[in-house]
């Protein structure tokens, strides 16, 4: 929902997050504790994995490689956000995307390099956001990525 909210802000012409919403998000994260934060990070990685796997299928239908088609664009976008995304974490996000695009769990891939750092939090969120935006542009539907997640969650609840 955070990704969907942010997409609507950007496409509505507002580039800066609502300070009240940002405060609420920070309070929520602070209330989670260590296990809750780990679960939130795993959720973000799952979202990235799900988006990349959906994109894999779409790119394969057009006989294109998802890693070659998606990763350079996301990396270029991340590099254009130096205030939110430090340059030294961009390779980590690229590796995360490649892992997800080749069928590896981003969470497990990341764990081999240690725990997430504070500097990687904004880039992780930005990566998920940029993937959702990419999916919405590919489908020409501003809500497609959100529906993709909602339908997946509904399927899990029903199954």
C-alpha cells in the first residue's frame, strides 16, 4: 500500500512525500521491533521477487531478457536519486534485481552479505516503487501492480 500511495503522489504531480504520512510510516516502523522489521524487509523482497517474476513472463513472451530490459532502467533511475539513494548501494539493488530476475529469493540472496544497512532502506523501497511503476507503464494501467499484489494475496487467503 505504501508503494501504491507513493505512485499516486508522483503521478499526481507531487514529488515530495506528505510529511504527516512519512511521520506515520516512521512511527509504524519504530513500533515493529527487530522481528517486525525483518518481516517488513522480507515482504519488500517478496514484492520485488513477485514483480520481477511477472516481468520475466512478459519479457519471455516477447523473446526478451528481463534482466537486460529492466535492470539497466531501474539502476539508471536509482542513480538519478542521489539524495535518497547513495551511489554505493546501487550495485546491491542491481544484484537484488538480478537475483529476483533469475528466480532466486532476494531475501536469501541478501542474507549471504549480512544484515540490511540503514543506507539500504530507501533504495530498497525505491526499487520496489520503480518496479511497480515499470509494470504500470508496461500494462498502461496505473493500478496494475497494486492489483497484482492484491490478487496474489486474495489467492493465498482463498487457497
